[in-house]
């Protein structure tokens, strides 16, 4: 698509709504938008668009400083005004709200009725209401290698009543939003839910949601995974730090919303394996991701070192170049020549980025588990 570099809020809005000369439609022109530098958004922007790729150049940031109900929030992608919103890619963006404040304000990032979305290697946090929400029949959403974190202290005294509203990601607006039933189908892979995320990592209603190889270090939280009304969650090979509350039942049987399916498989808390869970109310069939797509998550023991790697792990760690797109990692990643010291390696096991075991290092990105000659173990992501 057409490419443009934006450095201001006005330039961003003009680029994403630019009319397609083929049909004079401002919504469907294929665009690649590069975000450069720091851009302050003064209010939530809502876009009914399709066919947009937004890439953050290294060091870029989109942020808000407004905690008011009227002007908080940053970006919303939404179907509306007779137009579908679909085919959206966000990569290597840093999106930072003004800080949690329970005043019924807006989110840092919100999808409403959006189809076919990929959010990859983004750092998202400090939303006033939530940091990253998805609702109203959105579907086919993939969130990979994202870092969710709160750095700004919450503000107490909001009209909503919660003095600490660092509630990160709600999938499904309410139990009564039944239009989302059979929608909100989402994959969360290789994401890092970090400090300050008190709840909703994510909290789910209605959707079939696959959570694989996610990394939870939000110690002292209320809960991480929340299973709500008619959610159908399959969480596997996730790693939770000691002191993280893993999950919570957020159905509402008292008011007639009791149904859910929840599975937690092959996960760990610190050094200890968590007991597998398979529980439901309502009798719906359990969601099995392998029935829908082919994948293989990597060993749960690799999650902290791989997902949490400051150079090549979750978050806005990619190298993005104008005209080329994503070309590697901003800090170079880990190369074979730099860090893979074979002279001190007793044995090594190789994996693809998707967790498939390999006989040797392949061209591109590899995960390597080294058994060193001194008995220690090293796990790293290598670029060959």
C-alpha cells in the first residue's frame, strides 16, 4: 500500500483517513503508516477504516496526558457509519495512556466490531479506563509478543469508585452484550503481563480465546485470567511468577449469567507446575485451538527467558525502517557469533520461534536451550 511517515496527531489522522482515489472512499485505501518520534493525542480518535498497517519506528511513542472522562483515550478502531473495520495491523507501537482513573473514561487502545486484526510487538499501558479492550462482535484477533504494563500510579477518587483501576484488557463489554456471542475469537501468544496489571489479563466474555506462552509478572494483582459469561478459554504453557493470582471466576450466576468454559493446561507458577484445570458451567463444548489452526507452543520453562528478553522479547523491540517495514530487532537481537559459545556447551536443543523442535539452527530466528559444561542452562533467542 501507500506509505507515509507521521510525526503529529494531525498527520496521523490525515493519513489513516486518506481517501482512496479509486472510489473516493476515505476508509479503504491500503496504507502503511510509520510513526516517528513522540506524538501526543489530545483526545480519543475513532476510525472506521480497513487495510491499514501502522508501524512504530524505534523510539516512537503515542501518548495522552488527559485523564478526564471527555478527552482520555488514544485510539479506537470501530465498525460503524455503514462501514466495516477490518484488516488492521499494529506493530512495534508504544501506546501510553495518562494513567488509570476510574471516571468512565476511554481506553488507550480499543477495538469495536473489528475483524482480522494483528497486534504484534507493541508496548501498551496506563490506560485511563483500560489499556487494551476488545468488544462488540470483534473477531479473528491475534495479539502476539505484546508487553502490557502500568508505570503511572493510579489516581483515586474517580466517580466509578475504584481507587486502583489498573484493569488492563476486557474482552466483551458486558454480560448483556449478547451480539458478541460466537465472536471475540482471539489468540494471545507470547505476551508479557507486567507490573501494575491488577486485573483482566485478559478478562473474557463470549469468545473462544487461546492464551499460549504468556508471561505473568504482575505480582500482587487481584487476578490475571478472568473467565466471564460464555467465555471459552484455553490457556496453556503460561508462566506465572510467585505472588501472582492466576485466575478468577467472573461469571454472574446470581443475575442469570453463569455459563463458562475454562481450561488451564501445562502451566507453571515459579518453579512449580500448576494443576491442570478443566471446568465449565452450561454444557457448551470445550474450545480446542488445534481444531481451528496448526500451532505448537514452546516449552513453558522457556517463557521467562524468551518472552521477557529485553532485546528480542515482548514489547516494541523490533527494528522498523521506512520503506522496508520490520527488518529485525532494534537492539540487534542475539546473534550466533556474539553469544552462542559452542566451546562451553555440553549439549543444545533447537526450536523454531513457534516452538517446533529442530535438528539444527535454521536461517532466521531460533530458540536455543544450552546445557553448559558447568551444569548451568542457558536459553536464548538467536538470529542466524
